[in-house]
């Protein structure tokens, strides 16, 4: 294995690890947003508000495929943004700018979709929680 190959595999490993490491906290943030909308919905309709379940166990267990998909797509956008910064540093400003714009645009679209997903879950199922088996 040549010296350059080791550097390339180190970068590949770093990108993969950063993708995995950022995906799970993003999924937890999506579940936290969903719990926020549940509490807001209970307040808005005047019903007794169940305390928010924001413990680490509540946020890490369960989850729908859409939550995982949104979380890992946002993680991918964050990694593409990091790659665009590295292209800026390497002097390839055109590709860096194209990747940065694509990453920011996709992250904004995904943030809107996540917000709509959390609101629609309350509208479809009524007040729900991260402990609800329908999640």
C-alpha cells in the first residue's frame, strides 16, 4: 500500500465516522421536536399537559424510518458542506461553491420537511409521545 493510499483511506474513514456520529444526534433532535409539538398541541387544545419525555432513553429508543432517513440525509448535507470547505482550502473554489450551495439548499429543504413531518404526526394521531407505539 502506497503512502497516498493510507491518507485516502484515513479520509474515507473520517467521513464515514462523521456521517454516523452526526446521524444519531440529529435523529434524537427530530424526536425532541416531535415531543415539543405534542406538548404544544396539548396546550393549544386545553387538555392536561403530560410532562415532556425528553430523557435520553426516550429519545434513543424507537423511531420511524422517516426520522432515520431525515437524520442521515441532513448528516450527508453536513458532510458535503465540510467537503466543500476542504475544496475551498485546496483552491478549487468553483467546486467548493457548488457543493456548499447544494449542501445548504438541501439542508434547508430537509429542515422544512422535518418540521412538516413533526406537525403532521400531531395532526394525524392527535397528542402523541415518543413512547407511543405508533412512532
